[in-house]
């Protein structure tokens, strides 16, 4: 794992993500989960969190990064 500080990414401050995490069973939450399956920015965000040893995002596709932890 990398010991450098992870760069700030747009997903860190995304209002859409924040609302979906508060109510993951809502319609907005379901759209967010669907969106994370193909969004290249989300894939990069999840990968960099994993590479820097940070906790998994509570909502959204984890793409298998945390399966072996």
C-alpha cells in the first residue's frame, strides 16, 4: 500500500453520492448504485482508496477490491 496522501477527487465531495449514502434504499440510492457499475471516475476513486488503505465506500460497487481484506 502507498503511504502518500490520497489526492482529493470529485467523488469525495459529490452531493449525489452523499445523498445516496444517507438513503441507499431510496430511488436516488438505487440510481447511484447503478451508476457506479460503469462510471470510470468511481472506479478510479474506489481503486485509489483501496491503494491508500482507506475504508471501503459504504454504497456503490466495490469492484472486488475489498474481497481479500
